C-alpha cells in the first residue's frame, strides 16, 4: 500500500488539539480534565483556608466590641488585615473560576464553529467529518484503545448531543420551555457574551451550555474518591477493568455528585462587565437560568424518561459502544450499537423517540467505520470479490444502509472521488452478503486479501470473508484525509 506521506492534515490536527484540550495527560496539566483533578484535590484545602480567614475576621469583630482605647486601635488594625486577607483570597479564587469558565466556553465555541454550517446539509457534513475524523484517528487494535477512546469520547458525545437536539426540535419532540423559548425567539441583543461575540439566544443559551454539560458529564471521575475506586490506593489497578456492583454504584454516585459540584462551583455563572443596570440585571438573570438548564441536563440524564436529559443520555450510550474503553473491545462489533440502544429503551433508560432520532442521524455504522462490500458490474450483477469503503455521511436512508466513500476499486487503493450506498445484501457485515462469497474458492479469497492488506504475512490469519476492515492505516496518509468532499454516489 504505497499511499504517499504519513502525516496529519490541518483538520486532523485541529480535531486532535481539541481532544487534548478536553482530556490529556501532560506535565503542564492544562486540559479540562486535568484542571478538574487539581480543582478537586485543592477544593477542600481552599475551603478550609477561606473558613479560617472568615473565622479570624469574625473573632476580631467580636473583640472590637469588647475593648476600648489603645487596644481598640490595635484590634481595628488586625481586623483590617484579616478582612484584606479574606478579600484577597476570595478574589483570587473568583479570578481562577472565571478564567476556567472562560477557557471552557471558548473551547465550546470552537467546537460549535467546526460542526455548525450555514444550513442543515452543511451542518451534517461538518459533523460527519468531525465524528469520522475522531474515529479514524482512534486506534482499533493494540494496547492504547481504551486510553485513546477515554480521551476522545467527551468530544464525540458532545457533538452527537448537538445533532440530536437539532433532530428533536425539527420533530417537535422537545417540550422544555427554556429551550423552546430561545429556539422560537432567537433575537440577538447588543451585548457581548464572550470573545467579542454578540449575544444570540439559541447559540449562547442552549447550544453552548449543552456542549459544556456534555463535556463535564463525567468529570466527577477525576475526584480523588472516584480515582481511589478506579486505580486503588497504590494506583496499580486497571482503571478500565469491569467494576463489581458495589464499585460501580459508588462510582456512579461519586461522578454524579462531583460533576454537579464542578459545574456549579468550579464553573458557575459568568460575570457581567459593563455599566448598565438594566443589562446587568438581564445578564445575571440569564446566567442563573443558563446554569439551571445545565444542572437540569445533568440531573435529568440519570433517568431521562421523556425529558431533556435524553440529549446527554443517548449520545452517552452510543459513544460508550463506538469509543468503548472496555477490555473486550471489538471493532467488528461496533455496529451492534443499535442493539445496545434498543436494549436501553427496553429497560426504560431513555426515550424511544429520542433513541430513534439518533439512529436516524447516525445509523448503526459509525462515521469512519470500515465497510467491506460486494460491488456490482455495469449490469447490476454482483462481482466475485469484495472492496473497501468508509462511512462518511449522516442520515443514511436506513440505519443498516451506510453512505460511504469508496476506498478501493478493482482491489486497488485510490484517492477516493466516488461515494456509495451499501445495502444489507451486499454489506459483508451481514450474513446474507457473506453467504454470497462462500461459493468462491479459498485461493481466490486469499488472493483478494493479499491485494488489500499491507503486510499479508502478519495478517494471513484474517478472515477470508471479513465483516469489516480497519481503515486507520489508510487514513494515516495525509492525502487520504479529505473523505468529505463532494462525491458521485453509486448504490451497491
């Protein structure tokens, strides 16, 4: 497979940069999840310092009422020092909180700008590109799968939540008054919200808070109590192991409690900057409602039923399969995500209408998934071979019928300009299609495999009729990373 230079396109680098800003492991510790770990470790200590400073100021006020003369002057001086120290401590904590909130909001605006187009079609194209790139940058074999997926899943889930919101609004399935008010009356106000942006109700009060809530939904796992469950006291346990029931319940409770705490205390409400009393009053009221909306999203996501929490719960379930961190991860099994969501609906974990909406958007084949299919000749007859394609579009005609970009033609790799829709009967993921190739001699199937894999000796034990293929190596070549430009579509 000689496909040019192995490198990342500017877009792939941008996606990877966002992932690292959300969740990373570096000496600098400046990603969102690293900041959360520091916050949880320092929060109790800071609270103790503030309580001590408040107590000291209180005691000096009490003593001031009990003394006179020279002693009174000394106590007044000590009180002023204590109050100054308390003010300095409070201001320092507030500045750190506001900086943390501002940084996260800017990150959310950056994400939104990458997946929000001028219209419905462009928005879905940009979203498919984002989701597909995340999948294609993620390892599907080897020891780094869980770690990589752990870092990527927050962004993936957040983007899915945005698109689910779109679909449910179009289907009139959203009943939340806060969301509907801003969706139906999206009138801008001449007030700066952040980064020089003029306020837009739906974007600033619904989309950005939804992204933010999705990103912090699992941030409570950074709390020391959660880390103790995951890694053990000596940090030697495998954090990706299957937890026993008691550990799982404790983890869920800790994550829920501490994620809410991080949202309300480590982030909280933004601060008004300006001189207008009317604007200040509106801004502070709006910030309170916005924070209330995010709290509702997190609380309702535990058991959403028909509520707004489905915006987080269903993308969370989908992402937990597509970017699984489990030890039994199987790339081949990713399309079973539809069955997992159906099971969640049966158990009452989420709304059927919202689950169906997500399946309408994504289908069961994740963006970036490697499809193996039987092509047809000019007479629409099946050929005696299979070819490779990659899922590249949202809104398939049916959840089981992915829209793809063709990667090989006549068993030869190419810079793809052709798209295709692969029906069940020609998609080797499904038994009926594999059955068609069972009549072909093993020698011919081995010949096909030798032409398609880069190192046949290492992969000679692969299935001769593969359910899928792993496109990570193909995507690692810079010239193959623009899979989302316009293509001529065929049906197979």
